[in-house]
């Protein structure tokens, strides 16, 4: 079945450093979505990428959708304590509106 | 506009007891979902609904039942709770087919933390 994999599972970052988390799908996705869950909170939608090779930025966050639409990445520059949380990628099953979520990358920040 | 709300926020059950989790959304969304979240396993879909009166099984449906009698409500039932059902349960909703903009974008409720002893 369709599966979305995320790496790494955990990311410990020094405040001010950059890092990247990756998302890979076993099948082509019509779009990829990213969500953020703060500790003790619920997942909150960040962004959706639809086009092959698409790149979108939200302040210090850069999201990219692969050319083959089977992978995606989230790059955070100059990490801040407000970036703490778990980042999930998710993609829909073909012709379906269910989402397959990756296991998430949990980010902790050292001040 | 409250978005997605869940009741209760926290519950402790004994093995074998039953309970119902309530999810309500005021965004007129067609699709609603129930997930469970366990450490290291992300969000796993239990059941979902594509409209009032319809339900379907997700990835981990065993031990759970659902009902969608009204468009705005989606109920998750545990008939005989087991310790393996200790988890955080999230409800979500989306516009679905024919909706506005990002049809599949899901809006999550605050979650219900369930402990089964």
C-alpha cells in the first residue's frame, strides 16, 4: 500500500543552525502537505505543494516538491526555539481525499 | 467559528469499559476523520466519512466503530476498551471533493487523551 516515509525521526538542532527534513513516497502524489504539531498540541496545516519541482517559502521555512512528485523536503534556516515541534508530511491516496501521514520529524532546539 | 472541537479532552477507562468520543465541526466540511497518534508512529487513520450517513474503514479500524448521523458530528466508539487503545485521538475534517481551494487540507481538533488501565 501507499506509504510516506520521513527522515530523520528526531532532529536536535543548535539555535541558529539550519536543518532539513525529508519525505519520501512509494507512489506519485498529486500533492504534498506539511503540518506542524507543537508539544501537547494538534497538527496544524503549514503548506501544500502541487506542481512538480515547486518551491515555496514561509519566512525561514522552505518547502520543496520533487520533480517526480514522490519526495519533498522542509528546510529551516536559523532555527529558533519557536520551531520546536513535530513536522509531518502527508500525501493523498490517488483519486482519494484520505491522507497518508509520515511518522514525523520531532525537532528540539538547544539554546 | 470554533473549527473542530472534541469531547472529552481526557479520559481514563478500565479494560472492558465502553465510551464514545465526540467530534464536531462548524466549517460545513464534507469529510471527517478519526486518527490515533502513538509515539513514533505518526497519525494512523481509524475510520473516516465522506458525508453524512457514510463511514469507511481506515488503516487501523479494529476495536472501533463510528457514526455520522449529522454532517457536523462524527462519533468514535470503543465498545470494549483494551490497554492497546491507550493513545491520543484526533478528529479532523476537510472540504472534500468539490470544496474550496485545498480540498484535502485537514483541520484538526485539540485531541482526546485516553488511558485504558
